[in-house]
């Protein structure tokens, strides 16, 4: 592992996690691409992208099964994240969902377990389940996903709720709403934000101005978009890559910096929020 790939963000409990990890949304669903996707995940791990993010929702467990194959024999090198669906997130339902995920992943523990989004189950039930799973050693820590500031305010007021470790949200050049209040809220608690879809589900790759700026820098559009998200030290990100070449391309984003003029130009193209923006989701 090179020095650059040891770049990390620090969770409130002191755990250091890789600044860039591997996303798995839509992986594992096409039998004809399984070998390519396995190669991509294993390549990412070899390159130091040892944060792997998955969820029971992804392919109805297919992504977790794929990840399980990719991390076999090297589990201790991986920071493994999965998520529980909101309709499973009751006190007992969360425990059951976690155990199913563990079986698919072929492991005895998760490093981080997230509530995928807020549903009808009271959050205090989910928190109680997370705390139970932590005490049993089935998860090391827990967090949330797609929570906005009012949700987090309520969460930290619940018994055990102040042990939340991160909030995974959609954040990229085209979706800068979290900068107005969510990132400052997280920063105030020394809790890094976990960004998903830093290339906005591929849409930023087709943006002419982003392509032009990337070409001027001698980087790819994906590298530029990922590096921009990682410009903040208290943000870490996961990016999906389904081929070896794609993973190698993404990993190079860790080497990219920006001049003040480049950041100003990106602010002109994608203005930061001047007021509250509802949290975007994909």
C-alpha cells in the first residue's frame, strides 16, 4: 500500500477509515459479469481501497454475496459496511437482517452498520438494536444514511443515539446541499460525512464543462469529480467500479489536488447553496 492510499477519515470513536472506498450498488446482479466485478473488487483491495460499502437492498443480497467472495481470506484487511432496510429496522428485525447479511458476506462481524434511510419504524428501536448488536460483537459501530439535520438532531437525543459514527448521503459537485448545514453539523460533532455517488450516478461524466476542466488537468472526469468530494478532510466517499480499469482510474483520484482558481471555476459552474436545500437521494 502506498502512502497516498493510507489517507483516512476518523470516526468519532477514533477509528480511521480509508478516505475512498468501493461501492457495490448494482454489482452481483448480472451472472455474466461476476468474474469482472470480483476482479474489480479484489483489485481495489490490493490498491488500498479497503473500505467496502454494500447493503441488503443491493440486488436483494446479491452484492453482499459478491463482496463475501471478494474478501474471503482477507477479511481482517477490510473495513466492511452494510445497511439495513427501514422496513426491517425494528429491534428484532434489525438483528435478523444483520445476521442474514453476515451469512451472505461470510463473516462474523460488520465494521459499520447503517440504517439505509428513515422509515416508519421508530428510530429508537433501530438504535436499541444497533446497541445490542454492538454489545454482542456482531457490529463494531453503527451509523445512518440519508438523514438530514432534523433527523440527526432527534437521533442524538435518543438513548445511545450519540454513538452514531457517520451519515452516508448523496454529495457531489451537482448535489452540494449538504454544505449548507449538514456538513457543518457533522463537523461540530467531529463526525465525518460519508458521500455516495461522487460522480452523480454517471451524470457528471457527461457534463461538458467538467470534461473540459478534467482535460485541462490531464485527469479523467471521474477522477476530478471524486477528488473534488475528497477535498474536504472530514468527508470520505465510496465509488462503484465494475472493472479493474475503472478501479485503477478511481484510485488515482487520491493523488489529485486543486488550485484556488480551479475551485473557483467549479463554484461558478456548480454554485454552493445559499440556503437550505432538501437532502437529495438516488
